C-alpha cells in the first residue's frame, strides 16, 4: 500500500456540458498508517463495549456499504450506477477489512466521491458561465425533492439533466427572493467555487472519519467517532453553544442544521430559530452581506456565527420541510449563556373560570443541572435543579398555589441524579428509573426521602423533551402522580460515555433507561395523558427518526405504590373537556392547522416553471396568512395584510406568559379541570 507521502493530484478535463473546459483539481487520498490501529481499536471497543451486541460478519458488511454510500451521497446525485456496481465487490468484504485494520476499500469509495463531486461542481460552474438566461423558466417540468430511494444516474447525460434541474430550482428560488439573474450567478458561482476549494482540502482524516462514523452508526445514532480535528470542532461547537447564539449545530448533507437550542441562550430567547432549521447564510451586524454557507465545514460556519458579546449576527434560515428554500433572516444579538438563566423559574398565575378564582404555580425547568464543583467543595448552598425547585415550590405554596405545572418542554435532559431527586419531591419514596448495561445488569435509582409535596401536578412535555426529562415524566405517569400533557417525547433512552482511542475518541452507547413499569423510554419516549398540538413531525424529529436507533423493549416492572390522585374515570372526563376546548379555542385550532399546513408543504416534486412555482409559493403563503387571520378574527384581533407582519410579531421566549403561550394556557385549563374534578369527588 502506498503511503500518504505518495499523495498526488489528478487533473480532469470536463467537456460534456458543451462549454469551455474547466480544470478540476482533487487529491487522491490514502490511509495513514495510524488508521490501521485506530480501526482495530474502534472495532474492539464497539464489539465489547457497546450496548448492542453486533458481530463483524457479512450482514454488517453489507449494511456498512449501504450506509457509507448514503452518507456520502444521500440524494443519489454524485455516484453513477457503474460506480455502485463496482463497489458491490466490497459488500461482503468490509468485515474482513476491518479485522485487518484495512480501510483502503473505504478510501477507494471516498476518492470516487471526490472525483464525481468535482465533476458535478465544475459542470454547474460551466452552466453558470454559459449564462443563466439560457435556462428556460417557462418550460413545464418538475424536480423531485426526495431522491433517497431514487435510482442512481445511469450515465453522465442522465446526471447532467438532474443537475440542470437542480441549478434551475436554485435560480428560481433566488429569483422569487427578488434576486436578479446576475445576483444568482454570483451567489451560486461563489458557492460552487467554495465547495471545490473545500474538496481540494480534503484529507485522509476526512475519508477515514466518514468510514469510521458509518461503521459506528450501524450500532446506534449516538455512537460517534471523533478524529483529533473533529474533537476540536466538537469542542468549538460546544463553546458556541455557551458563547454565541446558544445553538448546537451539525452538518446535514450540504446544510448546517440546528440540533437544539441552549435553554436561556440568545437564540432561545429571541424565539424565531427552531431546532431542525437549516442555516443557509450568515451576515455580520445590521447590514453586513449575508454569506452563503451551503457546503461549508461546520467549524467554518461556527466561526462566522461566533463573535463579541453584544454584537449582532443575522442568520438566513429555512424550515426543515422547505429544504433550504423560502429563507427568512433572523437577527440575534450574541451573548454568553448565563448558567443562572438556565435555572428553574417560577410564576404564580391567577386565573378565574366560571366565577371561581384559581392560583396555579408554574415552574419552568430548561435543563437538569447541578453545580458539581460546588458540591464537591462542600458548599452547602450549591445550586441544583431539585434544590431550586423545592425552594420555588415552597414559595408558590406560601403564595397560595393550589396546583403546579412543571414545564419540561424543550428540556433535553442533563443530570440523571437530578431527575431522580426531582421525582422524589413528588412521591413518598420508591424506585424512579432502571438502568441496564451492555451485559444485562440492571441497577435501580430510587428516592429514599419520605418527604414530598402532595400538590396536584401536571407535567408539560414536547418532542424536544429528552433523556432526564423523560425519566421524570415517565415516573410521574407510572406513579399515577399527575397528568402528563403535550406531545410524545423525544425517545432518547440511552447513556453515552467517551472512550479515548489511539487516534481520536469514541462516544459509545453503554446503557439504556427503563421506567419502573418496565418499559423503555428509548425510541417511543413518553406518551402524554393529554395530547396537545406539536410543531415537529415525529417521523423527522426524534429518536425514532434516526438511522440505527436502538429498538424499544422492556424489562421486569418494579413494585411501587401508585398514587390514587388520578382515576381512569377522572382522566376520561378531563380528556373530554380538553377536546371540547380544542374544537373551539382559536389558538389550539390554529396550531393544529399550522402543523397540517407544514405537512402539506412537503411535496414529492416542485415545478420548475417560474409562474407555476410563484403561484405555488403565493398559495402557500396565502394559506398560512389565512390560518393566522382566522385565529385573529376569532379573538377580535386586527387582521394582517402580509406574512412579514406576522414574522415581525414573533414573541420571544423570555418569560412565562399565558397570552403568548397557547399550550401553557391550555395546560392551566387542564390542571383546573383536575382540581375541579377532584374537589367534586371529595364532596
């Protein structure tokens, strides 16, 4: 095998698009000697350390080839069918290669990807050079938006047509955003030249990393290999989450995707950026040029987004269902996320219904936190979720709270210890969660403190409530201690740990959570008692949407003393009252209509005729505006003339506000239903 020192540059002259030949430069990459031991170490750690027992065999090898191709070319736009046919020789060979520490077959596939990608980018630059006015925007044709199951292009001519349509679609969307053809040519030319430049900078680490992560991804989506450089990028991203806009990002295909928002961070407070949004451009200050970042590396995007505290960054984003189209610009003032702002917060709500006054407490918990440093130092006043909630709840009770809502929406988890101890505030004592390791051993985390608050309780969750949030919500439901309200939770019921390798490190899934009922939170999450409209499509957001997610299963249930706080007849009565409100309450109707509208926008194909696309865009925007104006009419609010007015009114997430938060408002109505039904039962 040749060493990395023999790396050379290939030059390819492209002529089939009928314009001036363009010189495409890319490097043929070869495995570094260190990769041999890394691959063996990776295989050993996965084999003996991962929760899921998988063997290096032909079945795994076959899956690995498919996943490698999917990760390199998810839309089947780069590789030709002849490439795929050639790669078939490796379908049952990867297992043997991994045992030997041989990543050369993976490098052959990666190098072919580089070749095809370079060809395609130069093809697009050639079309742009010919002139975008040569594209026929009056022609009646369509572009397929989802190609993950499409056939691979049979030849270059077939591929040319796919990419011509792709260019036409991009230009049309820029035109509909009031860009001239000249502007579009500049934007797209710069984009493809940047992508070519990035391809030319690819290293053996990049090729090995794709292969190693495809291999790790066969075990579960949270098991990841980090090369030394990727480890640095990961750390940069974590710093960004605390010293920028407060968002965790990842690369998805050519786009930068928002994975989650850091609670109480600038983006979370601003309220417009959402998890799963795609960032397509970044601008500095109030008027700086929006730089197109499609195809950029994550660390390069992060570098643009980071900046001094108090400065402004403008993000050009599209909703996930729009796949980079219909962009809007979001203005965010950078700041450092203050840990104290991530702490639990309370509010006492005074509500009157049917002439009866109610006082309800709301405690919002953005994350499960604990100050380990202060705890280890012996500080008796160390901060933690449980200690803060206990204090806040005591204050609310002193203020006359008759019931409590624990708001865990968007809470992605945190300290397992805190989820167990927080549960302990609401149950006399007993088991809270079961944790099974890779060898089948089960340990039980329990609450041993008999002290608890016997206040009527509701827990609000949504699709982004994960991990520790699911442990708490699941325990409250299993103990029949209170109502769980919202939408099905994320379904992350696994635990990861970092393991150093001889070169880089591996994040490895080692354990799985189970509720005291014996059911896992993995994949299925926690299903609420009362379902409320959600923003996220559970087929696209959540553990169950991830490739290779570990399956749901169950273990033996633990004996526990269930509360008598909620009977089945009471639950049925509460559900019936909620449905009656949901059929008439303008905000709830609008939320459901908006979700249905987003689902309808996910078309299998889009027109490439300018007039047809413009009409589709106008119809879509008109429908969205109609939903909002129907809601406003029902609430005697002034009508809006444009969507721009609606976007300008987007609320921030700074405070607990019933007027802005329709779901929380319905949560209070449901809790009042519980209080009134329990009061009637007592009499």
